[in-house]
C-alpha cells in the first residue's frame, strides 16, 4: 500500500481523553476513532489488525473441530426469559423495543440463541459433540467505558459454545479450548497465563481466564514465575485426549490467581519464585453443565433410549480488546511494536526523498517485488521530511523497516532495522534487500 | 469437511413459513435459522457462502482504491440530527436509549458516521479522493420482514462512501463503483442489469440500482434484451478514466427501467427486443454531492486556498441478500445450483456405502488428496442410504459431485456429475479423479 493513497490520519498531539498507552497509540496511529462513549470506528490500519487477530482465532478454533456460524447481534428477550437471565442481567444489557413493541436486546453473549439453534436441530447423541463459534460484535452498556477498545461498549468477540453428551465429554471439550486458547495467544505473540476464575453471571463450576501481563492491566496477578517461560507445543493433536489433558495439567500445576481469588494462606510459592504483576484478561472459558439446557429443554436421546440434557461450556476471546492488549504488552516510548503475526503490514519501506528519481525508482522497484512476493508493505512515498517519516514509522510499529535514501542509493545500499531491536541498524546491499526481507518475514 | 462431523441440519419437510424458493432452500439446506422476525442465525454452510460473497466484494472494491474500515452498528442520534435525517427517517430506524438515557440508533446506513470521521481527519484537497467501505451488519425495522434473508431486518451489507473535491471527480468515483459492481456481480456468477433509479431517502441526483433477474423478484424490469448478453471486461483499469467511462456508456446506452420509472412513451425498444421480467435489487449506488457535507461542515482547503464542501456518493451491495438472490437465480426442483465462485464447497464427494472398506479407503484417499490440493470438499461419509445422500447432494447444490460406490470401486471407476448439468453424468477412472477434479475446479 502506498502511504500517499492510504487513509492513515495520524495525530501528532497526544489525545487528552486517552488514559492508557494503547488508547493513546491507537488514536495517534490512526487506527480507531471514537463515535460515542465506548463505541469506535476502526480505520483501515486498525481494521487490518482486527482482521488478522480474528484469522488467528478462527484458524486455531477450526483445528479443534469447532465450526463457525454467525448469530444476530439483536436477540429476542423471550429466549433470555426462558433461561432466567433476562431479569438477572442488569443495566449492562442494552434493551430495545422494536416498532411492534417487541422486546429485543443487543446480545452481550449468546448462550440462549445458540442453545435454541441446537435444541431445534439435533435430536440424538450421535450428533455430539458439537462446538459452534462466531466472531461477532457484542454490546455491554458499561457504566463507565474506558481504556479505548479495551473496555468499550460495542466490541468484537469470539464466542464459542460446546455441546456434549455428558460431563466427561464436556470436560474434554473444555480442555481442548484451554489448549486452543494458549495456542491462539502464543500465535499472536503473547505470553498467556491461565488463572482459575470465578464463573460470574455465566454460571457453572469450572472456569479459567487467560491474561497477558501489562503494566496497565486491570487485575493484579499472583503466579509462579514458571508461567512466563512455559512451553506451548507447536503441534497439537486435538483428538488425542491424553495429550490435551497433559498440556492442561502442565499449565495448571503451578499457582496462579488474580486478586479476587488470591489467598496468601494457600499460595505455597516461595517469595522469590512468585511473580506479582498487572494483567489484562483477554479470554475466559466456562464449563457450566446443564445450566442452560435444563430450563431451555435442550436434550438429546441417548444410546440407551432415554433423554438427557446437553452439557455445555462457553468460550470467549476478546478480539477487539486484544488489539489494545497487544499494544499494552508491546510498545516503547516511540510507539507500537507489532508482533509479526498481527502487524497490519510486515514492512515499512521508506523512501526518504520522494521526488528524487533514483530514490523513487529504487523504492518503486522494491515495493513491486515485495508485494509480488506476497509481502504486505506500506511504502512511505509521501512528500514529507525524513524526520517526520521516521518518527511516524516508529509510531506505527511495523516489524521490519527498510529505508531508502539518496546516499544509500548512490552507494547501492539500503538501511535495515527491526522495530523491536532499533539498535541493530545496518546497511545491506540494495540488491540483497528483496531476498533479505522475504527471508526475514518468513522466519 | 466430513459431513459426519459437520453441523448441517437439513430439513426434509418444506417449511410452511417460507414463501420464496430461496428461503425454503436455505432453511432446508441448513444454511440459516430464524431467531426473530427478519433476524437470522447463519449456520456453518450459510456462513461459508456469506464469507465468500464478502470476499468477492472486498477484492473488487480494493482494486478501485477503496479502503476497508468498520464503523459501529450503534450510532449516536446527534450525528443524524446534524444531517437532518433523524426526524425524516421513519419507523424503519431502530431507536435505542442507553443506560444514561442517551439516544442511539442501529445504523440502517452510515453516511453520517463516515462523514464525521472524514471531516475530523482530512483538511486538504491533497487527501482526496477518498473511498471508504465496510462490510457490516445493518438494521432496518421493516414493518413486514419477508422472503427470508432477502428482506430481513438485520442484514449484512457492503456500504461504501466516496469523498471527492468536486463533481467531476465524484462522478468518476461513481463510474468506478458502477463498473466495480458489474464486475462483482459477474464474479458471483450473476448477470447484472443496471437501472437508472430514484434516489429516495439517501438523496442526490444520480443513482443506479443493480438487479438480477429472477422469477420471484420484487421489481418488474423493462430493458433491452442486450443486457442479458453484454460483455463485462475481465481486466479493468480503474485508473483509466476513459476506459471506465466507456464501460459505463456501453452499459447505459440501452433502455432499462424498473416499474417505478418505466415509461412506455419514452421506451423506444421494439417489442421483440424488449425484455420484461422480474428482478431483485442487489446493489444501489448514489451520487448526492454536498447533501451531507454541507450541514455537517465537511470541507477541505482547495489548491487556491479557499474551503470547499466534499462531494459524496454512497455505494451499497446487499451481501446477505445476495445469498438469497443467487439461489433465486440458480436452482432447480431438486435444490440449489451454486455458481463455482460462491459455493460453500466446490465438490461433494459421496461415499455411497460408508463402512465398506474398499469404498471407505477410496473415498478417504481422494478426500485427502483433494483437500491437500486446496480444494474444498464435503465428504459424505455418513451411515445413510444412497438415496438420502444423493437427494441431499442435489439439495445442497455443490458444483461438482464425485460418487464412489462398491461397483465402481471394484471396476476402478468413479461417477462424475456437474450439478448444473445433471444429464452429463459419466464414469471416469478412479485414478483420474484427482486430476480431473483439480482441473475442473480451476477451469
């Protein structure tokens, strides 16, 4: 993409309304704009990141056997009356009345809708297990939306729902989701820490939240330092129950709790091995048995001929929240440092002297070659001062920067610098740039 | 995808609530389920089609230089008060009040939001032209939702917005969108007909709707028969103003009007060349000048130093409606006939005798080979009668069907049939099946 044609309204001033670093950087980098309190538009750069995160989530969920669907944002109140949550759910639920005075609501979650689909569609144990997810917009009418997209009112979430014949099968589904969440967060360049969690309004008796460490996190986390270095297998066989159970066991062996569940009396971790840090919750999984299937009469016939209520769990990842979370976990004083896997473009190709014919032809040629190789490049071809371009590249945080300038072009060289290691700046031969960049992006 | 594991709740009975063939077929094929009047969930098969259509729309829009964003579904009323549409828009607008008693609405369209973004982000003519689109959910509170997803209340739409310095530039943007819409609809396997249209509540003086012919269409269309065979160039250079203008000229040279604008007095088409048919509106484009930029004060500085209001257009395609529209245009008595470009899977691979070891190994091997070649295959590996499987394959309408049965496997053959040409059924060597299928899908 040529930056001269790209809609990328960066801001030089630090927006005063933004209290957290990710909110400030997302506004400054032209990723989002607020439309109303806690409601944002995603501009092209932000939309690309959102899309990439969603793709990672989708790819790993599909590997577990989960299938993607799309449920509506607006739901009829009657389904929530059936489950008993309509009155319980407080003012965070946005309640709506349509032109025929029928009560609707903007779904904060979709247990009721998906249970309704499943109870009407499957009748037999042979159709189980079944795992359905969507990546879709939700609304929670937070009394005080803040931290930009991290605690917005309208937000993009992956919400998945597992349906199993019995508790044993449902717990295996839960464990698959546990492992899948570790994989997803690792693929996004993050170090996840799973914490045993309260189940809250979703209900049930088994729940973990997945947090990532960041100074600005809302929760205080107490965990064994092992969590920061524990391996997540690259190749996971989601059909192998023992393999999955072992990963979960490894990842829950050590102490880990957020402030609400932390208990110094039961925490046996020696002080020098205890990590105390701030964390951001980015995922939450629940097993809640028949909490919804019982009132909603979602049952299937069993092998022996009877009827049994479905065992269910629900599995959420905050996709739009992750955009902010990743920035909170990965930035410096100059701007964002995108992990390669979610960067809106892989390469910032900067033409320091747009208008200079030698610089232009070198930049244009390399741009064409890189894009033909399937690499996403943002070419800064604008008529701006070199200092402005370099500062903006720092702000945008694309992983690899290639800088073309008049001196380098005359000498047949190009400057290469990784955003994550700015001190490792070097000149390479212009003729090697394509090969170097392709190799670097693949690595 | 193995059908034994796929959530595909087909219906044998014809649902009584469905009046149109696409609605019936989408329910029967397990693509959608109604959640409330005019509000649907998209099950895995339907979600795949929706995604494919969205991808085609996105790919062709990006070629024009348009950039993807995501605006929120909920919008603050104040922006619509500013444009003057808040009171004009009737009961089709779903009005909402949040917990702080602030008026919101579920966006039926997004001229106001996008104008607000642009007026706050660009200041100079040098940032123009600018074309932003989203593929996102909208809500129109239709008094009588019907025809399934064709006239639902919550629907997926691509809505794009062009911003130009002056009318000439905006008209070129309009023409690019005109050509892009022809290309998109052709890529979806459809024959679009552009009709000069009324501008309605969007406003402006120039508008075309794009319809596709289908017996169940809501509009009566009168047009020259040339429209059914007119070529759309495969390679379009969206930067070439003359080239684009010529395509628009060719495509508007002959008479074409819907019933509301049809005038037998001005229609000079001889009777034997006049096509009178039913059509479904799937796209609508508008140029409306400064209708929104004037009240909303969206202006940029000009080259000569003054300020000028932006010239705007808006460009919509009904993505979820197209799913129904394509089925209306392409089905037979047995079921759907998917065009290759939007089919949820390219190939139905049917194992007529699941459980028979020779059939199972032939089917599994071919399934693996096809999927490794990047082809989307739905393998019917269920323990069902052959007749049930073949009837369901007709219903689902995947473009190419490969049938493995005990006799064929013994003789080393496989049956091949195209869904669109069921009479052209033939046996080919099992060993040729992979090569044949790969070739057929590419073709």
